């Protein structure tokens, strides 16, 4: 994962917390982070190729209007579809690995089972 992707994810998570978090602490921390416009906020915006002033203004408007954020606010449809596809491929790989692992366990069981059979 590149720095830009991580920075966009940080901005998205902070916006999600600021607009939608049920936990007051996280919500207040995220709002304070956007309002402060501090060095770390500007650094993350620069990594994400976003204008810090624009991000702050948009978040102020969203918070005043009480709009809820969605992934499509921060990621293009192409990026979202790519993530979904990668998640599906990962799930398929995990299924295959579990299937193989279970097969090996069964093979080992059969291999050792012969030693414990009663011989006539």
C-alpha cells in the first residue's frame, strides 16, 4: 500500500469519525483534528494530494449540515471496485488454504491411524 492510499484512508476514517461516530470521544477528537489544521493534518493532506484548506472547509460544511460520509466521498468507483475485488480474491485464497489445510490434517490422521489399528 502506498503512502497516498494510507493518507486517504486516514482522512476518510477521520471524516467518518467526525460525522458518523457514535462514540463522543472519537467524534470530538476527529472534529478537533480537522478544526486545528495542525502540522499533522496538513502533512496527511499533502500525502493524500488534497488541499488542506479545502478539506477543512468541506468538513466544516458537512458538520454544520450533519451530512453523513460514505466511501464514495473519498475513493473513486474504480478504487472501491478494486478494493472489493481484492477482498474477494483474498477470501477465495483463504478458503483454498483452509481446504488444503483440512486435507493435510485428514491425510496425517489417516497416516497415523494405521499405527493404532488392532492387528489380527
